[in-house]
C-alpha cells in the first residue's frame, strides 16, 4: 500500500550506527504527524510518535472493520514504539474530546489505550486488549459519567471483560461481547447484558422525552442481542416506589421486549396501598416516542396515591378507587378515554359514595365530564380539567339535597347538637397540585327550612317558648374558597320563620379555617331576652322581675316574664374554633324604653355605702335581681340568718352551674 506523506521535515544526528531523531514532522491523510527518538544498533527502536486531528476514515485502509462502528469525530493518537524493528511493541493511546459511535452513542473526553506487538504485516488482525474511559457518555440520550470499559479483541470477537458507569445517583455495569463482520461490509452483531442499580427515573423520563414528571429509583437488567442495525432488546425493571405527577406507587415491576424501533410492554404491575395497577401497551422509539397503553387499577388506595403530593396530609384523603384508561401518548401529548369509580371516599372528614368520573385525555389536558357522587343524602355533579404537565386544575360542581347535619358533624368531628336542613348550590375552583397544593374559588349555597337543636344553651332558651330548637326558614351562603379555609362573603344570612319569637335574621362574614379556626363578624335582629338569657342578664336593661321569671321558668316552666318580645339589632364577633367557639365585642342597640328626653337631667344618685366583699354568686345575683331598698334598722344585735327558700337555693345553684362552666 502506497502512502503519500506531505511536507516532510526531519532533524537527526548520526553516532556510529545509531540514529537520533530530534524532531520529525509531516502531514498524513490530513493529520499532523510528529516523531522523535532513536534507532540504535541492531535496529532497536525507541520512538515516540503523535498523530493529531485524525479522522476515522483515515484508518479504514488499515483497519476495515472500523466502518462498522460508524465513528464520527476527530481523535489524537500517541504511540511509543520499542523493540526490534521487524517485530516491535507499540503502546498506543487514542484520545478525543468528542466522539460519536453507532449513531446512538456520544462520548466526551474519551481515552482508549492498548498494546500491539508482533509482525507489522499482521497487526491489523492482531489480538487487542483495550482500556476505554470517558468523563461522560450518552446512550440514546441517557447520560452517563465515569465510564470505564475493559475489552479484549480476539479475531472478530470483542469481549467486554468489565464495564461500569454512573447515571445520576445510580450505577450501570455491563458484560458480553461484540462480533465484527467477517469481511468489509458485513454487519456485526451484539450480545450484551446490562445491569442498572438505583437509576434516577426523573432523568430517564427526560431522556425519553416524557412530559410527565417521574420520581424514584429503578433497578433492572437490559439484554441486547442481534445485528448492529436493529438488535432485539429485553428489559426487566423494578422499583420500590415511583411517583408520577405527585402520585405515589409501590412495588412497581415492568417488562419490555422489542427492538430499537419499537418495544412492547409485556407486563406492568404496581401496588397502591393494597390495590393493584396493571397494564400493557407498545412504545415506538425515536426522537418523539409514541406510546399506546391499556391500564386498569383495582382497589387503589387514595391515601397512598396522594402521599407524594405536597400538603396532601391536610386534606386527610382516604378511600379506594377503581380506574381504567386506554390511550396513546405521542411525544409530550396524548389522547384517550377512561373512568374512575369508588364505592366510598373521604376528604377532610367528609364522606362520599358511588363516585363515577369519566375522563378523557386531549393533548396535555385530562378532562372530566359527567362526574357524579352521592353526598350525605344528596348528589354532587360536575366537570373539570387537569393539565398533566403543570398539575394545574379547574373544576365546577353543583350539589342538591345534601343533609347539613351530616356534613357539619363529620367536618367538625362531632357536635353536641344537630343542625337540620337540606342544602343546594354550586362552586367553581381552580388551583395546582404541585409543587405546592393550592386552591381558590367561589360558590353559593342555600339551605331550606330547618332547626338548631340539642345544644345546651339553645335548648334552655327554646324551652322558654315551648320550642325544641332555634328554627330558620332559609339560609343563603355566598362563599369563597382559599387554600385551607372557606370565607363567608357578604350576603350570608339566616332568616327566621314568620312571627318567630327569638329572632328575625342573622348575618355572618369572614373566614372559617385554617384548621377549624373562626373569625366571623356577625349581626342580626334578635329578641333581647334571648341575649339576656344567654349572658346572664348583663345587657339590655332587663327588669328584675322579668329575669327572675326567666330563671323560675327554667326550673318550673313558667313563661310569664318572656311574654313581651323586645327585638334589638345586635352585632358580635365569633372567634375560637369550630370545637370551642367564643363570642366577643357584643353590641346591642338601645330599646325605646331606654331613651331619655334630651332636656331631662338624670337624678343625682347618692354615693354608694361601702359594703363587705360579696361572693361571685351574690354579686351576679344582685346584678340580675336588684333588692328593694329598706330603711336602715335601729342598732340591735344581729339576728340569726333566716333559712333560704327552696327556689332561692335553686336559683343560686343554677347560676353557679352557668357561670362556672
């Protein structure tokens, strides 16, 4: 084989039979060649040669099999030649800043080292031991670092003695071999086994072009067999925990088989808190993957599904669902149909049953239309959407026939009384499931006639009027929803039945939540005798005789003192929590009988005479029932105290029980 050397230049010296080459340079096949060293007596060689910017094609005449590797990029070579000129030893190192291989592999900072020895005429077919290393590599887009491979070439067979690399926090190892074509132009074949430990699913999803956020670590094996151009591939993979858009799966197993062009999903199984998810499908590989799936889930636990969602614990989601979906994902978008059903589920303590939720996928948006669920004797229907790439959602719902008492009891964890009535209304919400759960929206609810019963203070007052509770004709509640709380808007109002003796209406405005806290501003038109009865007569100017009759009425059933209703406008703040509410800032408008003429001066009052300290019960009793003034008695020995009447004892005990709670 004749070779053309361009621009040769040599500087050398002779000493006896030895030749010392101080420098030599030339151009060969587009590469820059340089050398230095000595040739001593007996043709003993000690020469170092470097070849820079050599293209793979330049080596093809000497090593025809190189074409099968489809190498792209430039390389540098350094050879140290020692020994006899007829059969030298050549220590060869090849390096490249960037090199492509087999149209699917790219390498950065590649280094390949080997040693050759023997007759130069047979060097092309000589056996080789290769040490390959690279700072980074990418296989079909999968990023690797710290690549290290030891190869042995014997004839047409290249055996992988060892291979390892890091992929994110995971590691990859490989074994097997490559058989080169018997003659130039013949295609080689692969027989490789790859083991993956702790591979990062987020990185794999990005490599595969999937828009759905994945999380978790994967262990598995990959077997590659067949011709270079289209080998068969088999994948077995498993993970103890995988998250998909914040939804968590456990004990995931996956089996794939196929080629570099198309893979079949032979098996997919996953557990969700005792439930199972399974599926089959096909994956067409390429720059834009095309995936067809048929997935079904049985007894999927909602608590486990949402455990990967931020702030999901605050929602206290529980229950099991069944799901199915058939669809196709092309690149980052998809299309398909499915459904979600559940016999029962719980959110924030509220229970629902017989959920039916048809879903459809269009692009990146999952739509739900015609959803329905039974809710405390009534029904909720609605529709919504979820962007699976951003996890942003919106939903509208309508409800009717909902039992208020059941909702309130379960939402608060149980109350001492009952609130009856049926609710209807609607709501529109939007928000995001990640990276932090957030929701906002507004709605309107109304309740028909009902009553508040079973609460101690309410029952005491209601019995004075021969009623079993505080009744209402209708309730209207416009509201807003924010993350963790509901805000009652202006217009929230409770109307009393016609001719009700306790109140005419009540209004409220302000937030409920987070975590059951109350911060409401309330107002209304209320019978002041109701306020006095609930506050011990401390407001409203109730007469001694009237409140005395109230107290007697509680004990004996008399209602004489409450015969004349006195309605006043009131306002107050309702704070505390749903479990322990508290009233403050109570204001009561003056009644007609309390208004004095502007030109009338109030009579002067005598200065109070200091009195001995009283017990709290005595002070409260005298505040409520003022004693009649009596003339000062003539000085005399203190008489023995008269025994208290039974009804006075009952009144004092009642006051003690009220104000010591």
